C-alpha cells in the first residue's frame, strides 16, 4: 500500500508521526510525506520534525502565508501534480486546518481515496474555519477515523454511511504516550528559568481570540490578574505576538512571563507539571485531560465535548473576571487522577493502518496507469514516483529506514547508494 501523509500546521505533526511510524513497521507499505508549508516558520517546522522522530518530507509545497482561500488554492495547485505522479493508494489527512481540506479536495479531483483522521468532531460554530474544514473533509473522505463515540454519532446524524466510520481512538495520545518517557523536565525548567512548583501555562492562537483588540485585551488583563495568585507562563504564538504588538497591548512581565514558541517535548514537560492550563487549542484540551491537568478553554464551544464530560475542561468567556473566577475554582480543587476515554491507549495509529490495509483498494497498474506513469516520468516529481513505485518497494523501504536512523545525512546520497536515483528537490516553488 502506498500512502500519502499530508501535514502543514504544527498540530498536524503530532498526528502524522504515529501513522508514519506504524506504516514503516509494515512490509509492503510505502509512504510519501508531504509538507504543505501552511505554517511557514522553517526553524519551528524542523524543531517539530526532529523532536517527533520524523524524516524530512519527500515534498515541500512551500505555500507560505496568505488568507485561507489563498493557502487552499496554492496547496491544491501544487499538490495535484504530485498526486498524479506518485499515484498513492490513499491520501491521509489529519485534523481540521486549511491543509486538511486542500489535500482532500486535490485528492478527490484526481480520484485518490481519502482517509480523514480525527473525523466527526463538531463545535457547530460555523464562524470557525476549522468547523467548515472538518465538515467538508468528512464529506469527501472514504475512510472516517474518529477519536470517540460522540464523533461517530455526529457523522451518522449527518447521514454518512456507518460503513465509512471507524472509531479508532486518538492519535494525539499515541504521540503523547511516546514522548512522556522522553520529557526534558530539568532542561526545560533551566532553559526558561522556571523554579516555582505551581504555575499556570497559557497558549492562545485562534483568530476569534487574538485578532480583535476588544477580545485580546480583556484576556491579557485576566492573565495579569491571575498572575497575582500564581506565576503565569505564556507560550506566545507568532500570530498572537504580532497582534499584541499591533494593538499596543502591554503587560507586566512579572505577572505574565512570556515564553517563545516551545518544542513539543518542552511544551508537554511544562503542561504535565502545570497547576492549570488556559488555552484555545483543541489538542491541548485532550492532552490536559489525559495528564489530569485542569484546563480552561477560552471559547464558547468545543469540538471535544468528551473533555468536558470527564471533568478536566471548562469553557470560559474571553472576559477578565470570568477568567479569574474560573482559574480560582480550578486551582482550589484537589488534583484528581486522570481518566482516559475508551481507546485512548496509544494504539490508534496501529488500528488505522490495520483498517487501511484490510479495506483500501490497492491500485492496479492498468494500461491507463502505465500511460499516466510514462507521462509523469517527464515531470519534476519523477524521482518521487520512482522512489514509491511498485517496482522498488524493498529498496525504497530500506533507504527510508536508513535515512530515519541517520537524519543528518543527505537523503539523495542515501538513495543513490541503494540504487535509486532521480529524487527531485523537496522544495516546490
């Protein structure tokens, strides 16, 4: 089975990593890693790739910044020829970002089956781009891999055939379980000069919270007030940093202690030790619940109601007094032992690959496909096609395995040593 894995925003990395590792352990499977470049900070991207044990992507679309419509259009335009050349048996998309929908649309146009990981989540807030992305991607996908039973119910209520729905658990928790024994607790505290035993951790990035001064200002004032009660460490997203500067919002750094964007292991190190996390991230709601950390979600709704059900998450308005009151309630409670939802056991990726191997139709190399392959040989992606063609799965697999062990080596030279040549540049301008 030839599987294209598409990612582009930082939350995608944690969802793709366990799928890639599960595929690499299966004989007869090959992968095509495609980075769309939706989040375009190269240093941060490389940090996440290295921390999660991923190789550099086979293809980097480099779409860069822009409006949602511009990014989706660029991804579709650049991904279509890659799909036509490599001809995967399935495109796997994760989450709900612009890259998710764009890759699903591009795959549908060239008749490549789509598997959506984290399907069926619904906030029912159509003002959120993520909600539109989720619903449209689910409609396009042949395989809908849900993290929990409530997501199954959402899809069935929308009229989607149960045969397309598979409750497999949460791939984010696969990665969380993988990183927990590897956390750099001491190094992270030393690096960011954190000596206190109890502190609050903050992340904010959603446009609804940070793109409007009338919303961002009271949130910051609420964090300052909370800083009088316990230290507040604010891992400031680049988008949020830009808006704080643009709106001229100032805060006391003795009350709100700013942190730069953190690597995944660094962030989980701090999250696991926090007395409280305040966020608008969907994934952090789930990670906090599994770690047993009280979470305040600065939103009016959530697509992860299971975190509310288990009592580790509370929705709070973007209001100074509401934030302080909710935080005081949370830190006053005795910390409870975490309770994991069903199937959140670190094995979701394994279930997904098992289902795809059992059900995904492996494309037959008909005359039409051979003609397409011949035409593709003249394209800029001919090397990617050769790497993933059915004629060299063993050599390609061996080369990828060797590359994964020696990530500091040049990928092209490693492939040439295995008798595979013609790999193009990974950047698509």
